[in-house]
C-alpha cells in the first residue's frame, strides 16, 4: 500500500536536483544504516535530522509527530521555586475536599464529578502557585478558562483560601436557598469567582483563542495595554473532538498569539471510555496542533520513568510506547506487574531483558502512578517553556490518570465520569495515601468530613502569600468601577425622526448609517467594535473600511487592488473592524470577548455583530447562551432578516424563526423594528441601559438582538405624541388610525386592529388602505417592535399578581379600549406574534410565514405564505365575519377578487 504521506514520484520529478551524485550518496547512506542497524535506527536518524533542520530554520515541512516522550528532557527541567512539600500538602487538601464535596452532595441526588479534577490537580495547583496572575495588579491579570468538570477542585481551593465556607461546599449544585455553588463555571450564578463559562464543551477553547486575540486588539488600538495578560485554557482530550475546539487553531498561529496556552489534560478517557481506544490521542493532537503552527510541549512521563529511559539503549522502549494504543495503556493502569511484564515488555526481546532489571514495585510505580501531569516539576517545566516561547501559541499535552488518588475503584475505569461518591473505606484509604491528619472519629454517622489545616496554618499562609505575589486571588471576576459612558450626541438619533422622504431605505442601511455617525462620536466612538463575518459589502458597510480600518496585527503588507477607489479595502494594525472571514462561531467568540471587556479589563466596549439572520441564532445559539452566562453586553444584528425578504436565496437562507430561538435566551432583548426611527430609538435606549445609567430594577447585563431588512422602502417620519419612545422600547405602539391615515371611514364602519412587526408593517399599511377603500372597514395599525418583550412583561405581571400585587401587562394597557378584533402579522412563523395571544383581551388571530422558504420574488413568496396585503385583508374580513360585523360573503368575494 502506498504511504499517503510520502512524497510521490510525480512531485519529486518537479523538484530540480542540482547534484544527483550527492543525492545518491545520501540515499545510499540511509540504505546502509537500515541494513546494518535496522529500520528503527534509520528512522531515528531521519527524525533527528528533520528536527535539526527545523531548529535551524531550514524550510522543510514540519515534523508533525515526535516520540512518545516528554518534550523537555529531565536534564533541562528548571528547578521549581518555592516549597514543593508544602504545595503537595495543599494539593492533598484540595483533592480531599473536592471529593468530599461531591460525595456529600450525592446524598441529595445532585451529582457532580470527581475524577476529572483528580487527574488535573497538579495542572491547576502549579499554575495557581507560580504562574496565574491575579487582577489586583493591573486590573486584568490572566484569563483562566477552567475545565468545567474540574470545578469541585477550584471550589476546594477557594475553601482553603478562605473565600468559601463549609456551608458553600455543602450547597454545591444547590443554589436556590442562597450560598449555593453552581455546578460548573457560571459567571451569572457566581459572578465574583467565575469569568468564563466553559462546560458547553468546545466553546472554551474557541473563546480562549479569540480572547487572546481581543487582548492584542485592545493593546493595538490604544484602549488598554494588556500585553502582560496571558490566556490559559484547560481542556480535556475528549473535548478536542468538538469541532469548535479546533476551529480557530490556524487563526491563533497565523496571528502569533504567544499570549495563549492550551493545557490539554490527556487522561485518555472521555465520558464513556477511551478517547482513542485503538490509537493515540496525544500523537493525534500533536500532529494537529503542529500542523496548525502551534508550539507543542508534551509532558507524558513522571520521574519514575527516568531510569527506564536510561536503560533503553536500543530505543525499544520508545518504539513500544509509540505503538501501544491508549486503551491498552488504560488497562495497564488496572493490572498487576506480571501482566505488564508479559503484555508490554514481552513483545520485544530487548524489552524482556530490560524488564529483568526492574522490580515489580518499580513497574507498578511507572505504569500506575508516574505521569507527567501528576508532578509539579514536570508541569512547571512545561508552563515555563510555554511562557518563554515567542511567535506562536503553545499547547501542553499533559498525560494523567483519570481518577488519580481516588483508589482502585476509580482510576482509569471507563465509568468513572459517572461515579459520584467514594465509600468511607475508600476515603480512609485516600487519606492514608495523601497523608492527611484526619481521624477515623471525624467520620460521624458515615459522613465524610471536610478537611482544613486552619486559617493561620503554614499551608494557608503559603497559599495566600503565593497568590499575593501573583496579584491576588484566582480565578476571580471583577467589575471595576467604571463611569457610565456619556450618551452620544442626540442628533445621531434624531436625524431618523423625519423619515426618508421620497427615498427608499432598507433598515439594514439605516442601522449602518447610524453606526457611521456613532463611531464618529468624540467620547464613545473608539469604543465601538464592528464585527462582521465576511459580509460587510452585503450590508453596505464597505464605506467603513477606509475610515475605521480592518484590524490586522500585520497591518497591510500589500497594495489593495482597489487602492485608487474611495472605499478601498484598508487593513491596519490599529484597525477597528473585526472582519472574521466566513465564521459565525469566530465572530460570536469575538463578540463575547468584546462584550465582557468591562469586566475582564475594566474597559467598556460596544460590540455590534451583524450577520445573515438565518446564520446567527440557528448556527451559534449555544454561544449566545454562553454570552448570557458571561454577562456580555452589546448589539447582535440579524440582517437580511425575515422569511420572504431575501429574494432568490431559498429555504437555507430564509429566516422565519430567529426571534423564536432568541426568545429562549433570558439575556436577549429581541426587537423586530419596522422603521429607521425605531432602530435609532432602540439603539439609543440600549446604550443607556447597558453603558449609561440603567433605571432602577433594570439589569445592564443584557444584549440586544435587532432584526433588520434589506428591502428598500419608504421610511416614514416618527409619529408625534406622548409615549411613542416608550412604546417602541416596550414593544408596541399605535402607528396610525384609519382617521390619521386619511382614509375617512364611515362613522359606524367595522373596525379592526392590525399589528405588524418588521417589514410586515408595510403590507399591513397597504391592507389598511384596501380595507377602507374596497370593504368599508376601518383599521388601526400598530407597530409591534418586540413580541418577546411584550410577553416577558406580561409574564412578570402574572408573577406579580400571584404575589398579591396589582399589575396590568403593558400589551393589555396599550390595547385597552381598542375596538374590534386584533390581527397580528409578521414575516416569521406565527409562533412569534402568538407569544402575546393570551394577554390580548380582544379576539386574536395571527398570520405568519410558517414552513420552509422558497426561491422567488418577494411578492410571490408573500402570496405563498399568505402574508401579503391581500391575504391580510381576507383574514381581517374573516375575523369580522365571525363576529357578524361584515357579511360572510365578503370573505369569499375577497378571495376571488385577489386570486387567493
């Protein structure tokens, strides 16, 4: 079989050979080595030659895999500063309390995970003791993305540090009564401790990359110098199967993010069993990261292996380690020395001889206990190497044992992710192994005790001194005292109040025009972060290119093809626009980093991310939930919105449901504005709430989702009268009556209330005219800017009533006294306007675009879904006929007249 990685003859034929005789000599030398010393020796020499070439900068393809040994040899390991014995005792206490907390909680059926932190304890402890910078120095510190399943260990350390009490630990996963601890890193639930939600696996690594990138962006733009901040992402080897985990590896290396380190806990296990049962996950990850341009540091074996490697004079041990699949390594963890002698060493005569020099205890020490991720010395060397490496991000592949120190019932067992508790006997064995001063009598009624050496103990003093030297507690989230941003000049918003006159303007263009004015504001303009996934021209944003510039750490190293044009493609080191390419996930990660800069760095930034509405919530709703958890602020803008406005693109592009998905996110304020002045009013109120002075009871930690359309239509002037702005923000106001629209209805004409949102308002206005002129019906038109906010307000009113408080939902207040039935229309599925149905006192009906979209003209698509003006007329007549206010024959006549 042909090796797919080998250079094929057709490729070699294209490479000029200036000295065939020299080439033949090299080839003959390789053949001679293979013949005399064997293919393994030949392969060894080739690998070392390639490594030498790579190290001296010779342009060759990178060597994607190295031997299954530590990258840093023992002789090159730096000494660990501090007191290793003290750090070992601290780690032992944290291991104990993490396991105790989950075990005690299991009696209440709340679950928890023990095995992950047991494997990763030294990965965290070494960082906390020597590397992770706190926020008390420059306000930013390092950013720590903690592996979600390891949270008990982080809580245990905070308990030892005095930041948590036994009551907190006993309320792990029991938050409703107060003093509770969330299951995983959830900033919204524990905002003084957690910064980054990570347990929706795959989002942590993606977010970490874009956080490191955003740190560079802030520094390059002169907002704040955060070049001392380092981003650490702690991940599981199984987690790396998530596509988001590796989606941005190339970005990180392309932009040289040496302020970023991934620490992958390679315990070789995922939730159900081995990560790569028949293969080797460490080697796979090494090749993947090296191929993407990352620096790779492997920390696989502990010091007990040093003697074995010294005895390996033939390379047989290294070869055997490369070929043993992960599942078999896991099996060795649970078997005796005799089995290991036979299965591991017995495969090669050289290894049989080597094993004769080893005692059973030595074999078990190596195969059961000694892993690079379980020794402070090995981990320290890897972390130090990562920080010292410049020009590229680093990934540390640390091999560990899942369930380490928890006893034979846990270590490397396939089911250990689901195992929630230890028995009292297992805890006593663990106590003896960790040498903790916990007495048998401390186990009262079979309840495992928490352990603490005392607030003034040497362990606690040491821990606190180390954290003080590194800048304070970690992890920690801080919201720094930041003055509210001044409101932009009113004229930026007021310019939309007069309408567009005879000019047709799409609300997408209105939004972009508003942003152009806002980024010019002297006080707040520099704080806007425009984010777009390679669709800026689609949304008419190309005029921002030369004025704001597109962020690139390299600036512009080429002459753009359109340099002679006014709106040329300008990249700059201090560019303001983040144009991410075709990646909604990357753009959302950008948005999350920018939207939480007020906390992470004490700098309020105003991100807006504009995207094809179909490819926002449907594709990245998980990240939007992460955004809500992380208390992000900013504007998401779903452009080319609606099911019928994007002509010709078909069902894959036709968004008829994004407001439904958005409604499920408690932090998302969802608006479907119809007119330019509504867009301006909503943005102005969003800036006030999120970045200015929020009203009493308002949560500033929200984000706005606006749908805007690409359909150029007349933009009317803002109606005069009291309460218009309030109605726009709350979700509903009367745009016009039949009388104000100068339709002159008869005094006793049947009346109906037409509610429309977004682009549907235009069909509703046309239907208002048809109803008056052709059917003698008076219709009032209402603009429903937010069905979701109307519903939330109504739900809050219902909850208030149950508490004995009198409160009327805003939608009921607004429609109070409105004559006739209500017909609601949107360019989305009927579920969107139906959100308010139960709180409308009048007879209620709705029209929407349910089903898949289709490619056609806007008019044909609207007729297909039954939401065009004529369809609205027929639906309105049907409602009135049911009430006996128009003749039943009018409905049939209207259908025939309009060809429905």
